């Protein structure tokens, strides 16, 4: 059976796996973005606190994904839970690091001007600092998403959702007629998803970043 014949005969399952893969990455990136920005806001004013936040999230990223999933299974069980925890933890570093850099890069004169017209610290954060730090934050989100696309495939080891199941089935049946087709379909699906997500981020950037502050 050729690759395209295999895709045609398995299109329903492949579409389901693709949707689950995209959904898992998207939802985990939302959580990682919120947590990462909150962590950056809490630490960017302090040199040591910002360094600690960056170092901690960087240390998490050094743990091999398969080992991370394996360590989480006894704690949260199989399925979606270890996938969500692992992907969220892995997505933190690019968001935290870029958010800290972005917030520290805001022109102090603009912050002082906002303070001079009576803005509270919270208002300055949400109306001045975070909007100006948004371009590097979005870059961090893009980088993290590309990483998670590949890492999410490992979730199949813990019976997680996504295209990794197709890849693992192919690896487990090496030598069979469709083994290569299974691995190839899962891999190409992940590549296509990564490209689509990145294109969406480019569009979001064009819609949300004023022309004057685009890199």
C-alpha cells in the first residue's frame, strides 16, 4: 500500500489524532503563557529573582521528555494528565525568558510619564509595560509552540492523545507493510501543524503589534 493510499484509508483516525495533537499543544501553550507571564511580572524587577525564574524553567527543559513522562505516570496516571503537565512545564522557559526581557526593555521614560499622569502600578503594567513587551513575548510563545509540537508526540508513551500514537504504532510494528507509512503520516502531520501554528502567530503579530514597534 502506498503512502497516499494509507492516508486515504486511515483519514478519519489521522484527522482525529491531528485535532487532538493541535488541541493539546494549544491548551498547554495557553496555560504556559499565563503562568510564564505571571512569573515574569513577579520577578522582572529583581535581578536575582528573574535569574532564578529563568534558571528554574531552563532546568526543567533539560529533563528528557520521555523521562519526564515516565516520572509523571506514577503521580498523575496515564492519558491526558501527564501530557498536559509535561507540555506546560516545557513551554515555560521561552515565555518566561522573553517576557522578562521584554518587560525590562520598556523605556523607563514611558513608565515615568505614565506614573506622572496618575496611573497606578497595575495600570502601568497592563496599559504600558505589557503591550510594549508583547512582541518578545509572542516570539517566546512561537518558539515554545514549535518545541511542544515535537515533544507532544512522546505523550503517546503514556497513552496520551495526538499524532505520536501513529508514530509509536509504526515503530512498534517495524517490518510490517504499513510501519513506514504510520511513522511518516504522524511525522508529516506534526510538521504541517507546526507550520500552520507559526503562520497563525505571524498573523496575530501583524494584527496586534503596531507597525512602529515591530522588529
